[in-house]
């Protein structure tokens, strides 16, 4: 097992801890039903630092301790390993995973205090595991009571995110390689759909085609695939994927692969019969123009909020040209008149989590983009067939209702500007119509 990247990250994390202690927990296994579990997916923070894909593990980082990096994890157990698969074990954690010291997870309660004693601050995220929260808080309390006698009694509690998520936001070359691979697999899957799609197919058949591509390439789906035809395209988180597609429908596909813990996140909207109607094409073109205008701006030092502002501007102009919004452009933007049609942000950070970690603001201002930031650009217009019933919704002619379009790509900021990792998935009208 190659541990170079994880070792470098641990080193950087230990340095930034500045003499304090951090406890980072593995994700718990999750029950699917009765005694069957969902496929295990490690917590991204834990994976990022340890490279260990097992539940029931705790990593402790204590730069001041004789063992700055300690892993508590499951012991080797042949009988359990015959049923569930191999475990790294205590020896393996030291030999192959870079731990300065490893102990069985069962020894955490009696050993935790050693790691809390000499630290004025503790970095620990509450709320993931109630039992661990109780143990950590009670050991911290005991430590503070002991400290009271020696006059050194408070230990402040901090979110590890303040260090770790800032690190994760900036992707290094190895991470971008994985993201490029996840993007490549996903692009190939979207291209396969374009060749296969026709009226009469079921949404789940397209889902199967996409996910077959992800699995064949050694990945899996990054998030439940959204295959939303007809008016389902107006449901942002539609994942039922049961409908039979008809001639004249649009199909919104928001689906992509995860590869070696890194995600892509692509949306394409296609005409099921290979031809957009005039109205579908008009809406599609606005979304595409908005997306392209927003992407074109991406370069270092651009305030992140400019991307959404650009997409909003183009969408408002487009909807107003079609007379779906009425009024002067600045007023429409200021009042948020586009929100009934475009009710989400234009994107999010992308990485080990699909909606990846990292602050969007710094000192109350939008963050300035830097090389190594990766995010999605995904404007949309959704004219939900029943949105008329919502108070304050502008009145929309019947013929427009039920159209939903989103287009989403994955953009990495480079020193010179940007690279679109998912540009290979066709989106121009001439490329997606027959
Ligand atoms: N697929 C989730 C999103 O686009 O944010
Ligand atoms: Mn997205
Ligand atoms: Mn998406």
C-alpha cells in the first residue's frame, strides 16, 4: 500500500495543529436491513489522512506526544475475516499505514486520556458517533478536573474542519488525477446514453447503462443517479427512475462516477427522440449560454460569487427575452425574480464529497478562486407543471410548463485560467440532436 500522499497530508495536518490534539473517527458501517450492511464508504476526512478504508477506527494526532500519529482499529480475527474480509490489524497499521503506534480499538477507553492531557485545545467533531462523543467528552472533563489542581484547567474544543477542510479544498496533483479519471469514466457513460436513448425506454434502463459504465471502469456511482424524463426533470432530487420515456420528452441525467474516493458530477439534458421542440430548445440555449458565460470567467482571483452572478444575469436576460419574466433586468435580478425557475446555486466545491468541504466565504467576502480549486458549474431552468399554485409565482403559459433543463460540468482552476474536466460530454445543440 502506497502511503506517500497520506503521509504528506498527515505531516501538514500535524504542523497546523500547532501542538494541539485532534481525534478523527472512521465512518460507522450502516445497516441496509436486518444483518445486511450498505457497501462501506469511509468518511472522507478519515480517508484523506489515513488511507484506511475500515470502520471502527480512530486516528489521534498529537504532535507533542511520543507517538504523534496513533491509530486505534480492529484487531486481526481470522474467523471474522473469513466472513467479512481481511483486516489491516494493529501490526499492519504500523507497518503499512504509517502509524507511529497502533492499538486495538477496544483499548481506546483506557488509553484516550494519555492523548488529551498536555493539549490546551482539542480538535474533535461532535455528532458523528454518540458513544465516542460521550467517551471523548468525559475523558476531556476528567483531564480538566485533574488540571484544575495544577492550575491548568481549560481545554477548548474546536472543529477539525477549520484545518482539514481548508486542506481538502485545495486539490493537489494526485487528487486532480483521480478527479480527471472520475470525469473521464462519467463522460464515457454520458456518451453511451446519447447513442442508446430512444422513446419507449424506461428511465432505469438509462440508469443501468450509466452505472454499468462506472462499474466496468473500476468506479461506482458518486451519488444516486438522477434520470428524470418529462416533468420529472423539474424535481431537483428525483431518483425514482421508474418512468417510461415518451416521444417529445426531455431527459435530464445527473449522474457521475466516483473513482478511488474522488467524484465527478455531470448533468446533461437530452431530447429523448433526438430533436428539441422550439420551446425546449429556447430554454436549453439559455441554460447553456448561462453555463458557458459562467465557466468562461473562471480564473485565479475571481470571487467565487461572480460565477452565480454571471449565470443569473444570462438566465434573467433569456427569460425576459422569452417574456417569461417581465420588467427591467436589474430589478429582476435584485428582486430574485428568477428564483421560481432557478432555485439552486450555480455550483459547489467538488472532491471526495460530491458537495465538497471548504468555506465559500472568507472574512465575510466571497472567497477568491485559486489554482487547485475544483467545483461544478450547473445552472438550470425548471418550469414545474404545478408551480403556478405557489404564491407569488409568475404566470406561465401552459406550453412552457413541465420543461426542466440543467447542464453541469466540473471545472478545475489552473494557474492560467481553468480546465473543464467534463467537456467531453456533448452539450451543444448540434451534438445532441440527430
Ligand atoms: N448531483 C448533485 C448536484 O448536482 O449537486
Ligand atoms: Mn452538482
Ligand atoms: Mn449533479
